[in-house]
């Protein structure tokens, strides 16, 4: 039997790194509840990829609001959960990158960061953060395979920029335990032994009983 104590696991990583797939697999294995990133019902995403400068602030506030609501409900609830993408990625990766490449104005960025700072004061960090590290080639392959129309225009340079921010962020992440998985070197979707190894590591990190 697995321990009955509630656990909160979060999966972080760049676009196409395999977050949703790993979230589902972990939930199936351990009997946890998945919280997936809001994508299909996002009213800004397709507009954003067509015109980043115009829609960046709107998109990031939408994500921030949804992520805060999910994160808060998880920490206040009683169920064990795996969260697909964490609120920290919104500010540390995406909004920061949009500002640095000139797709978000300084005024909007400062407003966004101030809002993020207030919100995160009320949140508890995950019991375990899993970061899926992947090369840009791996990301582009996965993006192509899943075939979302609005993602097909994502430039290699944009993914490279995001990867740099991810590496900077994970290197200084200190809110709780973190596990880095080299997503390009394992195939946890198609190879059972690869996922079994990841599940074993996650169980050990969380001190799950057997």
C-alpha cells in the first residue's frame, strides 16, 4: 500500500517536453489526481502566437490566474495531485522572456511581476518538483508529433530562449525538493522500463511506502 498522506507533485518543462504525458502516467501509477494546463480552452493562445507583442500580457495574466486557482485548490484540498506546469514558470520563464525579447512592455512586465509576487505569498511549494530537461530538437519533434496548429509556428530561437531561462530557474530553485529528468534520453511514454525507473525515483523521493 502507498502511504495515505497527501502529496503534491508538479511537473515543469518547456513546450513539448512531455509534461502532460508524465503527469498522466504518474497519476495512473500512484492513483493521484491530475491537474492539466489549460490549453484547448485558452482564449488567448492562438492570438498570442500570431502577435506576441499585442497579446503577451493578456496571455500571461490568464495563465497566472488559472495557475494560482489550481495551485491554491491543490494545497487546500485533501487529494494527492500531480500538477502539469507550475505558477513559478509563468513569471520566471515565460513573462521574463517576453519582456527581454521586447514582446512585453516594461510597464506591463512590472505590473505582472508585482501581481505574481503578491499571489505566490499565499502558496505552498510542491512536495516534489519534476523538471523535464529537453533539447530544442526534442521539443520541436514532440511539438510536430502532437500537431497543435497554433504551435507549429513556434520558432527554434524562441524555444532556445525559454530553455536558457529554464536552466537558470531550475539552478536556483530552492522552494523544495526537485528532480531533473533528461527527457531526451528516456522514453517514458513508450518504454515501460523507463517510466518504471522514474516512478521508483519519485516514490523514493516522496518516501512512499510499498
